[in-house]
């Protein structure tokens, strides 16, 4: 689906595009809150909690962010999470991200969190959930940003461990809206978690899953058919399967694409080669997101700015991507419509000044 745009939008000059990308209202649907931990906050929390890090400075830690693939990133990601011990730590981490997101004109943020990363270290699951939930509530009051939580299972662990995590989290189910699947993709196909996702669907949770980042198109098919997901996180490998591309386009299945993550993890080493413009042109419901912004060199606006600069996309694609993100969120239809009106008004202002 492409939206009818006033002809003037096509005439918005390229010089105005960066400011348009920064200020247009947007949703972020693929962001791991643990992946927003900046080195400065990692060191501050380590000092507060008496945690010894294997790096002697902020710069030494930041210099270690030279990843060759998904696993090399995850190794550092889990080390960074070791400083998170108390409810206030999770609150501080989420508030730091949400303040940044609000400044980027994110009106809706749906945050992944990985409870198993913390419960395996002895951190009670309620500490994780309640700290993050309190931040979402306070961010709404402080900055007007709508935020919600999606509990993600670690796919390199067993489905039995996912069931245990789900049962431990259910007393706090009012604090999260959905279930996701992340971590090491290769060798851990979605169908490994078919039964636990069926249980989550029966409980009424929204369902999403990482698929087709490093894994093959078959993993996207499995996420759709076996897990019954409502969104595909990443999904860029879908381009290798014509039939899959047709299904994704026909069903308007959202894909939460993360350009700078794909570049940093060598999925597309050069952003000029990224397939985001092709996916969009093929009618897929793609969105732009930051994934793990502290590790991959940019928050959501950085992703928009850099992928647009590299690929030459223009104002029409910007509108499409932003609207896709708003309508692919799990917010109510009335709230989505209000945000789309804000988006239309934003583009109208830029068109009038063109």
C-alpha cells in the first residue's frame, strides 16, 4: 500500500529532508532497552553497584564495539547488562532512552526487554519489569511519549526456560503487552518455540519475533506460520524468496528493519547496498528502527538520516516509513489515527514552505 500524498510533498527539497526526518512523528518498534546502555551509564551503574568491568575506561569499552557478526555483539551486550541489579538501574536505563526518543520525535516506543539475561544472574524478574514499567509511566507524564514493553525470550536457551520465564512474569502481565524472540538466530529456528508462543497467544499477548536477519527466509516463514506473529523483526533476508515477498506485501506484515544494526553486524556492510528502498518499492510494510542504539552507532533519527543519505530516498519514502511505523504499533486505532494526523500536518508544513 502506498498513500496518496499531495504533489507538493514530492517537491520538498533535498536540503530540507534531514530536518523533516528529525521532526516527523514516528514510532520505534524494534529497540532492545538493554541495548541502549551507553558506556557512560554502564560505568556509572558499575560504580553505584560495585561491579568490576573488564574495561578500564569508557573509551576502552566503546573501542570494543567492533563486531563481526551477531554473536560477537551479543558477547559484549551481555557483559554490559551485568551492571543492572536493582529496580532503579532498570528505571534509569529506560528513562535515558525515552528522553532521547522523545527528543527524536518518537511518539510511540515499544521496548524489548530480556528478563532471562537478568534472572540468570539472580536478579528477580519483578525488579526488571517494575523498573522498566515505572519509567514508561513517568516518561509519558514528563515528555508525552507513549511507551510499552515486550518481553523477549532468548532463543539460544530452551523452550522450557521460556515457559519458566513466562510463568514467572505472569503476575506482572499488566506491565507488558507482548512477547518477542531474540538473541542468536542461526541454529535456533522459530519453531523451537512454537508451543510457548501458542500459550502466549492464548493469553492474549501481541506476538513478534526476530527472523531473517542472519537467518534464512525459511525462518521468516516459520515465524509467520508456526509462531503466528503480528510483526517480523528484521526480515531483510526475505528478499531472497519471491513467494515470501509476495505474502509479506499482500498481508502488510510489518518488518521492523534496523539499518545501522545491519551495517554494524555486516549484514549490509555498506548502507548504500541496503535493501530498504527495494523492500519499500515492493510494497512491504517496512519501518526504521535502532535495535541496540548504544552499540550500533545511532538512535532512530540517526538510522533515518544515514540510510536516506546513503540510498537517496526522498520525502515520499519518509512519509511512507513513518506512517508504516505508527500504524504497525500496538497502540489503539484511535491513537494511531491521531499520530497520523500529526504526521500529515508535519509534512504539510514542509510542503508549504517548499
